[in-house]
């Protein structure tokens, strides 16, 4: 990973801070926590569909 062998799939944004603690269910669901900027930093569980690109790296929308 230190030499470019990985991709960050969630580093947060203006709506969600501090994402992490992710877990993958099967091959198509990712769950993680983050803090809601709209709710004064309230912790939330985020669940998304997980996809895989042609080279086998995960991503989600």
C-alpha cells in the first residue's frame, strides 16, 4: 500500500467526516460508520452497494 498498491475508497466529504470501521458482506455490500456534518457530528451507520472494477478493486457510489 505504501508503494501505490491500494486505492482509498472513502476519505469523507463535506457531508460525512471520519468514515471507517468498514466491513464487507459477501461481495456486494459495504457497511461503515461516519459522522454526519448535518447533525452536528452524530455517528451514523452507512450501508452501500459495493462494486468491483475490471482489475478487482472495490468501489461504491
